[in-house]
C-alpha cells in the first residue's frame, strides 16, 4: 500500500543502464536525481551547468572526479558538491564498477518546513521536528 503523494521506484543497480533518470519516475519537481553506473574505464562527458549545483554520492566503487583539470578521488559513502559553473567529468579509473547517485538543483533552500507529531493519534498541526522527541526504538529481534 502506498499513500497519496508517495511514489516508490526501483533503481536497477545490477542492470546495464549507464544513466537512470529517477526524477520523473518519482514525481520530483524541485531537483534532479539520477543513478549513474560506470564500468571500469568508462567516463562521462565534461560538463558544467548555468544554475544547477550537483551533489554526487558514491554508493559503490571509486569515483575519479576531474574538476577544471584537477583530480579528486572519492570512495564509497563519500559525498561531493560541485558548483554550477565548475567543469567536471565523472571517471571510473578503478577496476570495479562505479555506482553513484547524482542530485542537482538550483535556487535557494527554503529552510526547514517540516511538521512532526509524537503519535499517529495526535490531533492538529504538528510542531518543528527538533521540538518533537524521537520515538522509542523497536524491540530487538
């Protein structure tokens, strides 16, 4: 069961697709989100953006990120933010495949606009999440 306003998609990390756009499938309107898989030796295009900053998160493998001629190497679980005008190229110089998540957006972050409740039965408007206690953890299995 999926609630209204919630969309679930499957990212095919095992598949052969090099570039998997996820934004439209998820119904995301405010930022881009793509899964990128590069086999050993593969490279993306050298590119930059007019307004969009990008964040890359390495999920598997090792990303060699070329930035205006400089080289930055990122391992799994590392993030990097690249400013819009900075020319960049994504490279898999390693021996294993590279899987990364790319997020892109332009415009200012609006700030925290979340509301939180202590229980599903709590009525009325919520309060800021940082003012709402965390629930107890589930019992150990």
